[in-house]
C-alpha cells in the first residue's frame, strides 16, 4: 500500500517539521512502552509474535465449526467489527463460498432482529462464537443467552461442543460460564484493547471460519509491522505521515474525516476504522469525527454536502488499484442508452474515472483528499492496512494529547441504562 497526499506542501515548513519532531518522540515512546495507556500496546508486535501453534489451534477450531450450516459471531465494538470488516472485504458478493453462513449478532439490542434470527436458526445446525473481552457487556450477553437457549433445546448436552468463547483469561461472567459449561475458549491478551484486537482470536477465528487465510492476513500485517518499525526514518514512515496530515488538517478547522470507498466490499472496513479512531481520539473535547461514505452511491446523497456544505471536512479515499474481476461494457447496436462511448471499457475503468473526477471536484471545493492505494483486495493487503491504521491511530491520538487506549465516555450510557434496568 501507498499513501498519496499533497497536503503537507500547503503548510509552512516550520509547522510541519515541528509535528515531525513531536511524532518522533511519540514513536520512540510508543516503542519503548512509555506514555499513557502503554499497558495496552500488546497489538504493536502481535503480527510478529503470534505463534504457529496458536494459528493452528484457531484453524482447527474453525474446521470443526465449518461443518455447521451457520455460525453466529456474537460481540460488539472491537469484539466484532474487525472480523466483519475483513470478511466483508474478501467475500465475493453472491458467492456460495460462505458455507457455513456467517451471521453477526449481539451488536445491538433489536428485539426484531433477534426474534427473526432465532426463527431462522430454528431448524439449522448452527454454532456460536461469543466474544467479549470484559465478559460483561450487555448486548452480546443478552444475544448469547437467547442463542444458547435455542442450541440447548436443539442439542441438549452436546450444545457446548458448538460454542467457542473468546474472553479474558480469568475475569468476567463469560469466563465463568465457559469454565462451567466447558466451552472451547481463546484468550484475549490483557495488553490488547478491543478495537486493536482483530489480529488476535477475536478476528482470526471468525475470519478463518469464513474460509479466509489467516496466515496471509498475519503475514501482511507483519510486513507492515516491519515497514513501520523503530528503524524506519520518520520521513519514510507512512503511519507517521497519515497522523501528521490528519493533525495538520484538524488544527486548521477540518474536524471531520470521511473515509471514502468506491466498492461496497469496503463498507465495513470503514466501520472498523470509525470505531478505532472515534474511540481512540474522541476525548477531552478533542478529536476528529470519523465518518464514512460509499461512493459512487453516496455521491447521490451526501455528495452535495461534501461539495458545498460546511468546510470542515477532509477525505481519506481507499483506492483498490486492481479489481479481482474484469468486466467490460458491451457494445450495443441500437445504443438507445447512449453508452457506446464506454463500449469495451472495463466497468472498473469507469469507476476509476468517477473517483478521479470526484477527488478533483472535492479538492477544488476545499475538501482535502488523502488517497490510500491498495494493490488489490486480498488477505495480505488487508493485513497491511489493518496494522497501518492501528499504528497511525496511536500516533494521532498521542499527537492530540489523549490516551488512545481507554474509552471512559462509553461508560456513561451503560450507567444510565443499568440504572433504568435496575441491574
Ligand atoms: O474497543 C473497545 O474496547 C470496545 O469497543 C469494546 O470492544 C466493546 O465495548 C466490547 O467490549 P467487550 O469485548 O468487553 O464486550
């Protein structure tokens, strides 16, 4: 992957150099385990430290669950978004490769969704992967109770064989339940927070069940870990560059960053990114608000605002350079739709021109664009991208002066909700 931007050139050298020097300190501190939240930096070396035996254990567990018709991944926030992002990015639309069907639950409290899910699973052979680091989060706990109830009815004593729990090594209600019921378990390391956990069993198990190569995913992430290591000069470090550019824009009134994609497979990658950056940076009344758009779809809805609304936006475009498919626009003798000017051109060529035209229009409308080039959508490249965004996120938050690894604000709604529910 590669990052393209001409934003640093628009600012005076002293400002840019001062940010580089702050980021150099931040990089050193992060690598030396100094700084707020440093007890949660286990993600930093996950790609190079995940052992072969852990991968094997995950793949073996996945093989067992693959024999079912459906696997429900139960989790919320960092306990599901990474898996959802990777699976959505790699899954071929309309393909049958996704046997078993992967279903996500426990990421909201919708009565309607859960009711219909239970009906849908009634006569299906299904398994459950329940993920909660704290083991006490209401949304997944509630969904898990309902699903386990159904599984118990279907399979009786054998139900536990169809359940995998991913949680803390000793704390929380889920761990207690897993021990009592003898579920297969994986541990979320203490030093890895939820939103940085996609390269632990939290993401790896569901991704493997969905049929994707987690070794390649890890290998991509490891590649990026090496590229962004302490040895790399900060001027060549693309995570530093992204953090720096975002900060420059933020200090100059750009309070909202929109992640833009031009292919629906990346919709959930943006959801993962939004959680990562929103929860890591939005503190002490500071932080860029992370938003997302799916183009060209949203050019026909949000495009107007982006072009002409409040000038507080910048965009980060994920550009997939090569599609895994090749589709040409056919020639039509009658040409009643007037599209023969595109005949024999690839659909992706048309998409790319739409992208180039949009970037140009937004730039001229004072919406700065950062473009992240990705060669193609595969496990290796997604692994690189994940590690890149995680590292740049830590740098960005530290540059803003906040602890990237806590989320004190999330507790407020929980307190009120539990009070109302008389917990
Ligand atoms: O990033 C985080 O820490 C959060 O988004 C959590 O992942 C989310 O709240 C779910 O928590 P848990 O895994 O403890 O159920």
